[in-house]
C-alpha cells in the first residue's frame, strides 16, 4: 500500500511533496544544530531546555522516514547505489560528531572540532544529494 502511494510523486502547486518534506526537514535539522552549537559555545542553559532536547528527534525522524520513502519511490537503495551508501554513512558520521559536539565532548576544543566536522559532513551530504555522486565535484 505504502509503495503504491509513493510510486508517483504527489505534487501540490508543482512541488513534489515528499522531496519538499525531505529537503525541508534537512534544513530544519541543520538550522537546529547550528543553533544548539551556538548555545553549546556560550554554555547556555537553553541547550538543556525541553524543546531543545525533544524537537531534534522529531525533525530527524521526519528526515529519516522521508529518506526511506524517497529511496523506495525512486528504487535507489543504499548498498546498491554508491551515492546513497555514502549518504547513510555520512549521516551516521553527522550524528556521532553532533552528539560529541553537543553532549559527550570532554573539552571545549573537542566539542568545537566535532562541531566544525559535523557541519562539514552535512555540507558533504548536500553535495552528494544534489550531484548523486559519492564524490561531488568529480
Ligand atoms: C542529513 C541528511 C540528508 C540530507 C541533508 C539530504 C538532502 C537531500 C537533498 C537536498 C535532496 C534533493 C536532491 C535533488 O533533487 O537535487 C535529497 C534527495 C534524496 N535523498 Fe536525501 N538527504 C539526507 C539523508 C538521506 C538519506 C540517509 C537517504 C537514504 C536513504 C536519502 C535519500 C534520498 C533520495 C533517494 C533522494 C532523491 C530522490 C529522487 O531521486 O527524487 N537522503 N536529499
């Protein structure tokens, strides 16, 4: 049933809704991460606020579900298509680096380096997505 629903792009006002949800949740994810990173650098208590702890999980769940739905709809799969394997691996790296930056990093230096690396990995994922190549630019 789900496969049938997702076989054709559902468009509203010319926009592919599923892709819009995917790209939109990716933008929300990075916006929230940049904001929480700024709070981390300022040692702000806002980082521990309820919304700052819960909302990222909601956004990232939407991002991941839309990613899976897009993969099913376009019949392109991680471990089959190199660019999607690269995206999944890079997403894992983004999650690990992000949690070191915002939570587990022991020193400010480690947190700052992880924060920068996580931002770099995110840019790489966007590059992979747009070029559909694991090595964007080549
Ligand atoms: C932080 C994580 C992610 C970001 C920033 C991201 C970003 C994007 C962007 C910008 C596009 C649109 C590309 C274009 O049409 O020009 C896209 C498409 C797509 N993404 Fe992601 N993505 C992420 C995670 C994933 C993951 C983990 C998967 C793996 C299943 C995935 C699967 C797809 C697929 C299949 C498409 C293309 C659909 C099509 O051909 O129409 N994404 N992504």
